């Protein structure tokens, strides 16, 4: 079943925008019924990077009522931050997502609203302060090219005869520029990761 999941056509959209707090926000989503996810990354001048996630399980059906439109829930989700070295993540910090919250409609975004989602639409946010995590002290501006954020989705496929556990990884890579008074992310890429 794992291979069938990746064979399905996936739709991804990148959206960029700025909020009133001068933060930058980018999101990516797949509204495919087998992988109904939306993720975002947001950062501020204090070197806080927020990884935002929500489900796209719910949407408005033909009768006008909101229903769960997918036939699965993820078993677990982990959000990690680290450095990418030789195509391997050297993990520095990690969060485990509260799955009861994640799977609920309240913590999701309606499927039809994925295109126009803003950072305020996400209720699950995982903050990584890069100055603290990377032990960056006062000094000149530095650039970090191999920054990586990983979201690992674990799903269990069951039928009458077997159970298969599969992990689907989404990776955000970025370049960080940090000094005493400045922080930014650039070259952000969202991709699948085996």
C-alpha cells in the first residue's frame, strides 16, 4: 500500500505573504484524500521559526454540511529540526504532535480553504529558537546553509489479513542568516524525503 500512496497525484501550492508583525509565512498542501495535509513555516526577527501543521480531513460536502472527507487518521506525527549532513538529518530538537488535537475538526483547516490559508488559521505550532538551539552568541552575521525541518507522518494501513506501518516524511530546507539584530530564512524548499 505504501507505493500506492505515492503513486496518487498530489497537488501542492506555495503561498507567501507577510503579517502585521513583519513575519514571513509560506505554506504547502496536498488535498488528496490519501494525504490530506497542510504545513507552513513562519519566522520572526528574534530567530523563532514556527512549523505549523493542520489536517485537511474536513470539508463542505455537496449537501452543505461539514464532514470528514478522508478515510484515515495518522497514528503519530513528529516535528524535528536539525542540520542536513550527507542527506541525513542530525537532529537537534523534536516535538511529538498531540494526535487527538491534530485529528479533530477544530485543529484542521477546511479543504476548500487550503489555498488561502494564513498562519493564523493553524492551531498547532512548534517553535524552534535558532539562536538558542544552535548556541549562536553575539557576533557578526553568519549564514547556515543546511538547516532542515522534518515532519514525519506515521500511518497504519489495515486490512482483514495484515497491518502495514508506513512513515511519510516532509522536509523543509532553508538557509538561515543570523546576527545580533537580524534573522531571516531564504531558499526554502518543501519536498518529500525517503
